């Protein structure tokens, strides 16, 4: 049986080795190199770039990015879960069209969708004009070019990565469990907390990881919605390659970002494993 | 009674989220009728961007390239990723955690680093940059997303059905084809949707691995930014959106068998 | 199970082969019958009509690919194998690429029309003999402001610091432009590598940053047209562009001096169609072609002989005129080598408010 297993996983592993591991080895090597005055890479095996990462300036950018990513993830769960739940309980024939309807906005170029948000939110924008006409405010609100706008943009960009995995999990939920719970006198909210939520946790976990990780590397949203006023890790890394021409430092930052994310994922799954015991209990009870 | 109250609230909330998703698209479609080249403020109504679009060979080429690259990389990454997810779910490997880590890493690495490193790889192996290199790169970054999404489905699946099938002397292939595959299908569809979405909107990685004659829509649009994105792009997006929605509805209308099936269930 | 995988692999190989295959016959046919010019440039940087005319006249096909940033261009060319014939690096990038030996020397005997280029642009600091590049689009970075809100005519970079404009100032999202502006304000060179001078400039910028609405290069025009911003730094060509949609906008080049910039034509080392590339460059400096082309682009025409073919509106455009009058006084942004790391650090500090 295990021979079959190896046979099945081999193509993917081979693929990732050729197109991911090998190029990444180059990146790791570059992260220990230095830049020449004209931005070329010289391999002198130094830890200098990792040393720079530890400076308070750059650490604070990492901290700031983690906060933004965390808030973004929480908001996407809150927005994505109910929608996914709604689609999953539709009659079977409407589920797929429902999902695709959620995805269509994301098949339009992200940049122009972001610019559309700017038109909606700016001082003379759609929203402010409506609010002023309705007499709710006297002066236009500054809705753009701040952290709130950055998070709104990120939530908007990453919502499908939350909706899809959660839908996948809810869709396979055995409704007899819920019926049993209700027969046993459980209130709907209790049933949701004790049965639905734990059993759909794999989807929430997958969605959380996809959203959290993707938001760490974002750089277009902070520029367009945040007016490029705050620096997040994505922008910092982008700058090393596209303006400072410091590939070694950019590589070191990227590796640190990857390592950090990996540690967070492992911690997250550990926590879930502990909770999973609880979920299995719920199943037994039901 | 209480149940309908709850479901109304859920419906209202879902519609609100959907409105959030579509609001920018409405604005975007509106501005495709705006007379100004630079699309900053409303200056007048016009159809001219739709006319221009018809004559813009380069935008249409870019659209075709995007769809070719997107569909091929979706099919390949979804197939490879699904098989890998099944293998990981069903078998124990010696280096399970290393393999898991390897599957997550492509998501964790910033796009620009992945793009540049692939550029170095392709130029070192003298692979000419073009559609083929674009597809190779897209498959690489879509793979992990598929594995994770399909994996989430498998994690929530009960082993009973597969067990029952093999107790009834189904061959492993029959077991896969008639039991596992239908059960995880929603996961595969979701994975494919994510892969397709990522591919057709990717700019950073695509830029580095594209060559002459393989400009995709995102590449074309991002490069336009310096001079101001032409409202032709709004027009194109509006057309695309309408076609997509029409296709979804059409596909639904053409599937009468569903209803019968549901009744049978 | 094996069958499925074999099937999948076969489809994959077929598909890859299929798209590789569809690429190749096209190319060989093109090489055999008509020549191909692989052009790598900024988007929307040519009048489509001008490109079509060139294709017809020289029986060739232009593959027009685009980039959005000089560093992306550099990475692509450095990696090699990208097969481009004509590229459009900006000023400082020409110097960098020359130093890295990535550019082919131009044969000026085949570029007769480039003699028409304004004398002030014939010998730019980044390529003094014009051996590797010719100026295509150029402009000056000055102050743009909205007359409705800015009542006193700005004359100096200092005016950006006026507290009356708090929250309405926009600066370009570019470390060299912003730090360069603050250096100029203090009377230093935009290419200063002196730590004390830079420190002074950064201190000034820290005072300015609470007033800044946004840092923006790409959609700065939209922000001024929609009157989100009142005053800020902008390229002359963009200012002219924005002025067409909002007549209250005006442009001024501050007394302390300003940056002049250019995007150029160059030919990368190993270009396969060097002859055609030179014909293309030469063609674009024909006065008539040039006039048609720049009317479309809306940036300053570097061609001295094109003026009579341009429309009156183009010749009298106040923004373009301001840039043209200033042409010999502007300072070019140069590649500053190691000091770039220092600039980037200050830039990051500025963005994080440290």
C-alpha cells in the first residue's frame, strides 16, 4: 500500500523540487551574499543581511504587518463563514452557481477593482457624496489612506480564500448530527457551537492559513488604499528588489518571513489538534 | 418559526457580503461609459471605449494568453494537487512533516522572490521565456493552494464509506472512482476555482517569467498604470463579467437532470 | 490508479507540447518572410497608428511587450534569454546598464533623424556622448497645485510645508524623487551622498509627513483631478495630462531647481534584429512621425524640428512649455551606487514614522 502512496505523491514532490526547491536554494545562497555598488550579487557568505533584519526598524515593520494580517484574518472569517454556510445549505443545484457568483468579482483584475474602491471612498467619492446628501455628515470623511482602508482592501482581496475552504467543510457536514442534537434538546446556537463549528474546523483552519499568509506579503493594497504611507513587510521586500536593488537583503527578509509564517502555522495546528479532541467528543455525544 | 427568523438573518447577511464583493464592480462598469481617458472624475457618457476595445489587438491577445495559461495551469495543478492530497491523507510517509512543510512553503515565499528565482532557473537552463514558462510557474504556485483546499475536505471526510466499499470487494480504482472522488468533488472544484483565480490575476511572478508574445492581461494592465489605465480595460472587464454571469445562468438552465436527481434523493 | 496518472501525464505533455508548438511555427514563418521587432517598453508609450505605419513601411511585425518598473527591466535583461531588440530604460538605468555592459553601442550613421533632438538632450549626464541611448520622452518634476485652494502662487519647495495644506499634499512614491526634492530645497544636489546633507533633508521630510495625504506616482493625476489633493510634486507630462481634465491645475518649477528625467531608446546586447531596431528608432524621430506620436502621448517632444507639425494646443501647453524653458537647468538623477542603501533606509524610516 505504501508503494502506491509514494507513487501518488511523487509527481507533486518532483515538480516542487524542480520548480521550487532548486530556485529557493539560489535564494538562500543570495541571502548570505552582498550587493556591489551597482546592485550585483557577490557571494561572500555573510550574516550581515540577517543582522540587519534584527534592527528595531525592521522588526517593528514585521510586528505591524502581523497585526494587520491578524485583523484581516479575523474579519474575513466573520464575513466568509456565514456566506459559505448559506451557500452550503442551498439546494444542491444552486451551490455551484452560488460559489461561482462569489468568485466572479475575483476574475476581474485586482488593480482596477482597488481603484474602484478609491472612487467609492475618496473625499469626493460615492460614499461621502451620499452621506452628505442624506444630511448625515457636513464634511467629507477621510476614509482612505489609513490603516482601516488597508485592511478593507486586504479583506476584499482575500475573502474567496476563506469562503471556498469553509464551504467545502460545511457542505460535507452530516445534518443528522444537528437533528440528533436538536432532538436531544440542544438550542440551535449550542448545536452550532458544539457540533457545526468543531466539525467545520478543517475548513476554517485552511482558510485562515491561506488568508493570513497571503496578507503578510501584500504590497499593492498598502500602496493603493493606504496611500503608501505605512510600510508593511510586503512593501519592504518589494522595495529591496524594485528600488534599493538589494537582492541579498530582500532574500534574507523573504526567508525570515517564510520561517516566521511556518512557525505560526505549526503553532496554529498544534492548538487545533488539542481542540480536535473536543470535536471528536462532540461527535460521540451526538 | 424561529428557524425562518434565523435563516432570514443569514440570507440578509450573505447578501450584504455579496454586495460588498460586487460594489466596486458596479462602479467599474459605470466608469466604462465615462468620456475621460484617465477615469478620475465623471465627464460624460460614451460608448467609445467599447469601440476601441474591438480594435485593440493587443488587449485581445493578452486576454487569450491569460485564458490559455489559466486553464492549462488549473487543470494540471488541480490534478497533481488532488492526487497529492489523497496520498497524504491515506498513507503515512517517513518524512510526513517535511513533505507537509514543502507543500506549504510556496505560499509562504513572497511572490517577487519566487518570480525572480524562477527567472534565474529558466535563464540558467536556457528555457526560452514564453507561454510555456508562464504555465510552469503558475502550476508551481497554484499546487499548494489545491493541496490545502482538497486536504481540508479529506480531513472532514469519514473513512466509513471507503472502508465499506473495500469490504464489498471494490478494487482500489473502483473505490477511488465511485466513492472517494464523488465525495471530495466539492473540494476539487473549490481548489480548481482558487487555482484559476490565482492564475488569471497573477502579475508579479508572471512578469519575470513571461517573454515576447506572452503578455497576459494583468501584465498589460499593471504596465499601463504609469500612464493611467485606459477605460478600455473597464469596458473589457464589464464584458467579461456579463459573459461570466450569463454562462453560469446558461449552464444552470441547460441542466434539467438535476431536478429529477434531487427529487430522487 | 496507474492508468489515471498516465492519462494525466499524457494530457499534460500534450498540452505543453501543444502550446509550445503553436508558438514555434509562428516564429519561423515570421523570421522567414517578415522580420520581427521585439519591443520592450512602458505601456501605451506609442501612438498605435505610428507603430502600424512602421510595420507597413518595413514589412515587419512589432511584438510590443511591457514593463512597469526600471528594476524589472534590468532583472529581465540581466537574466538574458529574453530576446528583446529595443528597450526603454530611464536615465539612471542607462548608466547602470552601461556599467553592467548590457547595452549595444548605437550606430549613429544609421540614426540620421536623431540629430533633430534638442541640443540640451544630446549630451545627458548619464550618457554624455549618447553612445548607448537617445532620449524618447522627457520632463521635469515640479510643483502642481490647484488654484481654487492654493491662493498664493508657490515659488519654492518650501511651500509644500505650508500648514494651510495639511492633509492635502501628495509626494511621488519614489525614494529618489522625494529625498531629492528635500535635498534641492536645502540647496544640495539630488545625487548627494553626504550623510549630513541627507540627514538635514530627512529631518525636513519628517516635518512634512503629517501633512502628506498619500505617496503616489501611478494615480497621482487622478488624485489632483478629483481634487483630493491641493498641492504636490508631479512630472510635467503628467501635469499637462491632468490639466486637460481639470483646468484649475497649474504647474510651477520651484526656484531652488528641479529634477529632469527621460525615458530613452536603447538596444540590449545580443539583440537579434539590431538593424531593424535602429530603423525603428530612426523612424520615430522623423519630424512628422514624431509630431503625430507625441500628440498622442502628450509628453514633451524632444524633436526640435517637429514644432511646425504640432497642433497649436500642443505648442502652447503651459506645462510642457515650463519644462521646455527649464530644459538646460534641470539636474539628472544618477545611479549613486552604494549610497542607495542609505536612501532606502531613510525612506523606510520615513514611511514607518521613525
